C-alpha cells in the first residue's frame, strides 16, 4: 500500500468518530428496536457532509476518495449497521449513480435537493423474481412521444419509501435503461417492508409502478446503458459494503476483548484462558486480512484501475469475517450474548445482510473465478 491519509482526512475520520459516539451510540439500540432513523439525525449527518461524501467540492460535497469513504462507513457501522447501510445505499448507489452518469441538470437538481433537505436517494434494481439475475428484470419502459411509461415492481429497496428521488432500472426496446423517478409520481405505490432481521433503521420498501410517467430528460446516460451503469456502480458499492462489514467485525472484537477482561470464571478472568485467547487471535487476524483487501480495492478504485475482482474479494471476505466475528463474540459472551438486551446479537443480525447485499457471496465467487480464468 502506498496510500497515506492526509492530515485533513485524518481530522475528518476523527470527527466522524466523535459524531458517532455523540449522536449515534446513545440511540443505536432504539434505532434497531424501532427500525427507524429520526429525520433530525439525517440533518445532522448532512451538516457533516455525510450525505454527499463522494460528491466533489465543486458541487457542494466533501469530495472524498473511496479509501476514506469506506473508512467512514466502517466507523458508523461500529455503532449502527442500519445507519451505515443507509449511508452506503445513498452515497454509493442512488446519489452515486446520478453523479457518475446523469446529465448536469439532473446532477445539480438531485445534489442540491440532498444538501438542502437531507433526504437520501433510492436505487431500485432488485425485483421479486430477479435478484442476482438482474438482467432478467420484468420492470419495463415504453416511450410515447417525449415520455417514458414505466410498469413493474421492485423490492428490498433501501429508502424506497422515504426518498424524494429514485434511480430505477427498467427494460424496453433499447435494452436496460436507468431513469430518475420522482417518488411522488402518480401511479407509484410505495410500501415499507417490516420486521427485517438486521440492519434495522434503514427503511426498506417495495415499489410498484403503474404507468408511471417519466420525462425523457430523466433518462440517465444514453439508451441501453442502464445495466452497464449498474454493474459499475456495484463495484464501488461492494467496497463500501466491505467497509461496513469490517466495522461490524471490529465492534464484535472490541466488545469481546472488553468482556473477556471483566468476566471471571474458575477464579480467573476468561481472557487468561487459551480457548478465549485463540478466539480473539483468530478474529483480529481475519479482520486485519479483510482490512488489507478493502484498502487495496479502494486504492485501485481511486486510481481508476480495474477493480472488479478485488472489489468482490473484499466484499466476500469482509462479510464472512463479520459473520464469524459476531458468532464468536456471542460464544465468548455466553448466555449474555444470547439475549438482545446485551446488544451482541445486533452484530450477527447486521452482518448477515453483508453476505447478501450488493450481490450475494456466491455471485462474488463467480465474479472472482471468471476474472481468474480470463
């Protein structure tokens, strides 16, 4: 690695850590229990620039590289996996798609709205019958004059209910296109999906499009480019998801170290027993390995070098490490770890989504293998 954080970037990371301890940690259990993030917290986060992290300063954002952005998600995830996912889905997917591929008119409109109102942008690719097999989507568009009419259904969409703007992929005569849709458009039905296992707090919705009209200027990029755009967006999203997974794993390790030094069994703290020490050593080693993969992928991404394989590797390993670390943390905490009041279970529930979101780990292994066999 040759990347070194600047003093300004170190200050930003320190400020995010301080912000998280002050504003997220005190309400993290409530966010998880209620599956809701207070609107005023989004406003506070945007006051720190967290809803425009990767947007250049010339547009009003922080202009952070992936290397730093992924570390911010790592920090937030230690306190709330749901909130970290919300930030990732907005910055990497929704707003990220608009910034990378939309017209200047759409970019300015969406970025300015985000800064002023602190409302995340949604990104709609997944459907009830096409998750990993995204090309076989059923959501369709038809152009009539200077209007596109969209019909279909999207599911598991982060910010699907609360967003003002939604980036949606649909299939038609020109292949798959990406569109910017107003969340209040006539014919659009939005329903919150309740009782998620983990990453609670990030609103998750089901969207039904019934002849939803979209003006032709809301086409993102050129006709037929939507799927290629989505795949490029997911490369960055996988590095970001890996950062969240790393934060969850770190929290599991830190809580385990703290508890092992306090818990007494058979006359000694359990930290003095080899069985526990081996657990901690495994967790720390795997976390460090995942960190190196993430940093390597982030550096390649920031240098605009090919990163498809490395992004999948980072996401695949980090999500596994998060799951393993949370499972071991519960084992170390024993009976206390099994009860929700103690808070350890949250990391296991949050970590599971990391193995599914932004492409399942099975898909990541397919991508990695294809890149190796080229």
